[in-house]
């Protein structure tokens, strides 16, 4: 297992992942990152403010 950090950068600034996640490998980290960004974009879409500058 390895620790991966899921930092988020967009037009408003950055949110650094201070804890990280223990995941099996880079493929698991990529899947996790995609799931997380889909969740963030979904929340932004529901609020009517999608930031595509990040």
C-alpha cells in the first residue's frame, strides 16, 4: 500500500490533501481521483457554478 495525496487546484485556488489515502497502486489512485473530481463537479453543477478553469 502507498499513500496518495488528492490535492485539488482550480481557478479559485488550491485545497491540499494533508492526510492522503492508502491505496494499492497508481491505478487505484487514478480511479479514486476520477471519482472524487466527478463528485466535486456534480456538486458544483447542482449549485449552478461549474468551474472549468482548474
